[in-house]
C-alpha cells in the first residue's frame, strides 16, 4: 500500500491517528514541556556554527525519551530508568544503536536509499532495547515481564518506518506502555 500511495509519512495528525489506532497514546502535557526544554538546552549548548559543520544541511529531527520500567528479575531499578536524546543522522559518536537487532526498519517508497536506522526514533528505541538487554532482559519471556512507561517525543512527523518501529516495540514489550508525542517545532503544533 505504501508503494502504491508513494508516501513515507502521514504527517503529524495522520501519524498520531495511526499510533492511536494501534494503542499508542499521547503522554501528558508536562512530558512535552520537559522534552522541549531539553531540546532547547541541547541546541543552545552547541557552537554558533554547528549547522554549518554538517556535511548535509537538513532540519534536525530530535527524539527525546524518558523511561521508567520495572522487571521482577532486575533488582537495580536505576538500570531501567533514564533519559535518551537522539538526533537523526550518524554523527560519528560511538557506535550506532541496535546491537540487539530486535527492531527492524522498513524501506519506504519516496527514497529507497534512505537508511531509516539513522532516524532519531529508531536510534532511541533501539538503544532502549540495548539498555534492557544489558540489564538481563533478553528473552521473549523476560521481555513480557517488563512493566512501566516509555514516553517518546519527536520534533516532527515520524516516517512510517518509525511508526512501525513503535508498534514493534509495543509487541516486544507488551506490558510496557509506550506514549508518543510528535511536535512541529517551528509552529508549535502537536499531533
């Protein structure tokens, strides 16, 4: 269907409706305010010419995640709580996320050459899978015992590959609630 329609996202509103249809709700307003403040602080902390230092100039897409999870087999609860901040593209900082290989990106019809593992949402959710794996939550039966909440904020409409990743995450961790907020930063609209 995606190839027939030649689309790679449904915009903020459409993606929000799609996620709602598969049981992924929006977080409370306070989370969106925390995320926007963190992204603003990140941008203000950078050198004045940071955009010019990029090989390709493109509006940055950020993904901010807060997670507070628990698992009966993990005593160190700090391992299951935290914050992740990712930016689209490969910045050459360390290794790319996705060591566990639990999440799969999807080739989309608009540009089949785009590596969707470089999307900020992919990087954040796959790193969270890596964090959980590092805490000893690596088998299906163990993943099904993860409880709590993951809140994800993104500074734009997620592509359909990333929307699919969100659904994959919910299927992998069915007792952990994933909440997603997409925001158009320039005009302040939310979806």
